């Protein structure tokens, strides 16, 4: 059974792309055939994997079924990990979806013929509440939601739960955490008490994550023994456990 996971948050700058690329890499390292679809027109995931951000025909033809998604997939430098690149035309994807029949099911239809080839499909989503995000909610089995431990995170998370409803499982986790800050510790304690579904693993605010952009690679190749690399490994193990997937061999 193919799992579709989407890194998503209403807000930007919370660590979605870092989570997407590192968790997709770890899934592939576990032996799973993994596809990462970079849905963000800024193309950060595509950039990190050193692939040109372009899809022939653009996002409009892709979601209308006029372009074969399988023919647009690129290999990465990592075994079992493929990428469906970003395209700057994705900024107009809402318009393309709005013009299509059954708009919120379009992303699921694009993914349907790809499912037999992959164990995990990871969607790196743009920050928004839009037709794109509604399509993601319908296509995904689970949303991986990074939360910065700030005072507005509780409100943002509550809004997201209301919007998503029962469409997808929400697996939230703390991101960009500075454990030295009292506010971070207090917010995490408060949110975890209110929302027991939040995962226990926290991704630290570490320079190793920032260096990913300089090196254009995953954190395991930047600092495999660092705090961030260990945290992503723990996060992936916890995600698999919550999904009910067997542990990696």
C-alpha cells in the first residue's frame, strides 16, 4: 500500500521543506521506493536535490491530465528516491484546479497511476489555504505539520484541524526549537497537553539545517552525527509508528 504524506502548514518558514527532503531521504534509505513532489513554486526541494525546477507543460496541464506525470519524474543522487520537480507555473495551480472538474480530487488523480511504483509519496506543499491545499488534504493519508513553539502556534494548529477535519491524519511535530528559550519550552508543554496527537520528537534550530541550502543536500550528508540528523531519524521512526508501518529492517 502506498502512503501519501504531505508536509504542510498554513504559515511559511516553519521547516516544511527541510522535513520533506529529509524524511523522503530516510524513507528511501529504509528501502522504500519514494517519490517527492515539490508543489511549491519556489522550488526549494527541487533546488536542494540539484534538479532544474521545470515541468514541461506546466502545472496546469499536469493537473488537467494533459501531461503524463511519470514522464516528468527525475532521479536524484540517492537510491530509490525520485523527484517530481517544482515549476514556477505552480503559482497559478489554484486557477488550473478551479477550471477543472472535480477540482479537489485532481492531485489524487495525478498520483493514482504513480502509486504502483512507490511505497511513499511525499508532497512538499506551499503555505496557503487554497484549492491546492484542499486537494492535498484529499490526496494525502497524513499531513506532517511542523509547528514553531510560538504563542500563535496553538491558534494556527486549531484552525488547521478545523479545515482538515477527517480528510487526513494530522501528525504535528515541533520545528526550529531552541530548548534554551523558556517560551519555547512553555509553549511545547502547553500544546502537548492540549493536543496529545502532537509527536514527541522535536527538530532543533540547528545550523546544520541551514547548511543544507549551502551544500544543496540532505542533513545526513551535512552532519550525520549532529542533533538535527538524529532528530529527523527519530521523527521518521515516530511517523512510521503512528502510521502503523513496520519498522525499517
